[in-house]
């Protein structure tokens, strides 16, 4: 198992997507079962989606 920040994960696999994340989302720790080398863009997109949705639950709209 390997633990990395979402920022490092995105930077490694799909750096062009980094601008889509807020600072607090970038600092989120992600635990990888098989290491970062086994991930592809689809995997990273799923992880990003889950983190963004989690932080969106905390957002209050007026």
C-alpha cells in the first residue's frame, strides 16, 4: 500500500487536470493498494470525482 496526496497523484498521471482541484482537495491523502505505477487516467478521474463530490457536500449554497 502507498499513501500519496491527490495533488501528487494527478501530477504523476494527468498533470493537465490539476487546475480542476481546489487547494483542500489537492491535499487530500489517497491510499493506493497497488501503487501509483498501476494507475491510468480513468482511475485518476474516478478518484478525483469522489474527492470533489465529498468536498461539495460541505458547500452551502444560498
